[in-house]
C-alpha cells in the first residue's frame, strides 16, 4: 500500500511496509526541524521519509536501520521519490564509516518497564534513554567539525537529567508538538570537542 504525504511544498510517496515504522507526528516534526546542508545521515530511518524529504531539500543523504525490512523499504522509497543515497543495515553506527555534517535520529524514546516483542521502534528502556544514550556516545566519532545532531525527546522522560550526562553537547530545543498525554521536542545538538577531552 502506498500513501502520499505533503510536507511544505514536497509530495512524498511512501510504500507502507509491514513491521516498518510509518511516518508519524514525530517523523514530520523531525523533517520540518532539520536545518543545514552537506552530508546527512539518518539513523533509524524506518520508511525513509525524513531522509527522502531532506534529499529533496538538497542534502547528500545516507540512512540506516537495525532492521533489514526497514533498510529494504527505505531503499525502495528513496528510488520511488528520485532521491539518491545509501541505505545500510546497522545497529546505530556499527557499520557506518566517515563523518557527517548533520546526523538525525528519531529514537525509541518511550520509557518502558517490560520488554514487548517487536517494540524496538519505541522501547526506550526504563528511563526512555537506553538507545539515545548509546547513540550520543557513538555520534561523537561521526559528526564533522561544526556539524549538528537532531534528536527527538519526550516530555515523559527526565530530559534535564539526561542532558547533564552529556556536557560535551550543547542542547537547543528548536520545535515541539503537543498531544493529550505528552509533548515531543526536536533538539539540535552541537558537539564541543574540547570539553570531551
């Protein structure tokens, strides 16, 4: 099944693939919020929507996902929308080489107490940060000088405590979306290499 999404002036046709995260409110918040140019990597691409949108905006995009089904789905969707870029199977940065001007990640951010089968798309562990914390520790080796990182975080987590764990990053909230039970935020992060030494 295909769906056409309109974001800004772009129409993006996405094949909805079974078991692959579909474009949703957090996807659109991320896509609208990313600024910059140059080489862009999306970690956890799902359907490939955000990578496609940014490719249409002029970024040189690559994307990855831990799930082979998502890698194949995103690759097909990129071709369908005329966007060139590699899509790689990778657990975060495991199979990623090089540095990027922009790295984006819409992580599994919901705090959970029980592991549920097929919850990899949204299960952030007890504090909601189990995957995001790993991501930021690894991202430092892949962000170019003066590059930026964009992540989605949830009001259901202790964002202030999380930020204190990473003094080498400057966090700037750039957009948000409100729901009945939650707010989600897009943060832009810049990396201070000197404070990381």
